[in-house]
C-alpha cells in the first residue's frame, strides 16, 4: 500500500502545464550541459529554472500547494515524463531533481502535520531537498545523540549529490546500534559542511557530489522524521527505484540523439551498417522508456505491493541493459570521436555510465526472480 497519506490531488490539467513549460527549458539546459561538465560544478541556473516553472513544488499534494507529481497515483505518468525529459537534457540535473522528489515523498509519508507543512513551504520557496544515506567505508555510521532540547549528530555522509547547495538534507542516522536508522531533516546553508574533493568519478561531474560533515550539528526533536526504520519501509524503498531508471532512460535518449546528429552531420546515415546501429539504438531507447513508464504506473498505484517491487526490479535492470547496449552501439558507430571532447556523445556516455552504477542490482533481479518463481499466475499475466 502506498505510504503517502491521501490528500486532494491536483486538477488533471496542472501536470501537463508543467511538462509544456519544462519542454521549453530543455534546449537551454542541454546547451549549458557541456559548460557545466567540470569537477565540483552545480547547475544552479537550471535548478532555479525548475523552481521558476513550479517543479520544485510540483511533487507536493494539491492541499500543500503542489500537483501530486510523485505523491498521487495520477501524477505517476507526468512525473515519469518529467524525470525522463530532465535526464535527456542533463543527467546531473535529473539526479538532483529525482533526489528532491524522493526527499519530499519521505517527509510527506512519515512526517507529522507540522513537518509536512514546513517542507512544503521550503519547496515552494525554491529550496532544494536531497536524500543522503551512504556512509564512508570503514567509518562508523552517522549517529545521533539526544540532549537537552534536541539531538546532536556525529559523523558524515559521502556520495552526497548537491553537497554545498542542498538546503534541506534528509539523512539516515542511528541512535542505537541495535535499532533501525532514523530519518533526520537537516537544514543547511549554501556552502556549509561540504567537501567535494573525494568525487573523482569520470561522469556526473556537474552533480556537486561529495562528503558532508555533520559532527556537532545540533537540531531540535522536530528534525526527526517518522519512526526508526522509516527510510526502508516497503514497498516504497525498493519500488522507488523506477525514478532513477526514468532519468537514465532520458540519458539513453540523449545518447541516441547525439548518434543521430553525428550521422546526419557526416552524411553517413544511409550506410546500411550505420543505419542498423541507429535503428538498434533507437529500439533500446524506446525499450527503456516503456519499462520506466510501466514501472511508474505499478509502483505509484494505491495498492502497490510485492508485485510492484518485483516489476520495478526487472525494470531497473532492463533500463540498465538498454543503456549499456546503446552505449556500445553509439561508440561503435561514432568511433574515436565518441571518446573525444567536445563531442556530445563523450560527455553523455560518461554521465550515463556513471549514473547506471546504482546499488543492489543483483539483489533486485534475484528478488524479482523469486516473485516470478512463487507466483501462481501465468508468466504473461504476472503483472496484469
């Protein structure tokens, strides 16, 4: 069952207005993506543009000033399209907005009325949210200690997308070694506590990813969101993987677009081998889109359960494989220029290859297989 508490949803016409406005922004976002490709870069202008068309508040339910993109079942299709379109223009921006949506979902699902209202005000004001869960290897996990009037954090998080720019970070912290982690909503000032020096990945350079040090940060009790273990509550924890798959699907589309432009520019599209490669790459892009859209509908349904989790597990692997196949086709078709700056395919391939490395792919596939094995329905009817 969906964790989002029922609230009045947005009028059906609201989401398409956002998508039309987003499509108007895409050429500018895509044009600036190359200039943003630098260590420690952050797409501040692009985030502001998303806020300008209402997309930072759009995930909120209508009662809190949003349109239900990500918090109402009827918003699933529009959310999937928005994630895919942003990913097509800029994978780092898509990663940041997907994290923003995820953080708002968690606060809305597990926070009390005051916490929900405060998060909604911040989103409407243009503050960027994120979820940071990864601890540094070999270091103790982020801890929280209770004190007079609130809690204090000790430790840090790594692989934090938007570090130094996110103003509302939802982090996981343990209070007791034997208890599940708690969600803590941390307000941050721009530039505060961030260290981007450790992010040396070949791609996603414009995501401002890095480590954030929380030691000594004192917060009120109201910063604690939900009960222990809320972050991994099923089915949302696993089923939510469809959202990053949707961004990745947009990246596949961008790569195939770069391949098509290359063949057109050089007049090689009529070559039968190159035409075959382009056709196969287009097939992979369409497969990724269809899997992402189907996963969105199942994961965001009001009665989503184990079957939806299994389907999303298959979908994220299918999108990953489509992306890897499209990468191989584009590199073979374009040749050496696909590895040379400033060819657009070079940057898109780096970003996509890096973003594909999401945690637990084997576990997701094994879980989906277990569902298929145990289900009584015919294979063709498993998710109907």
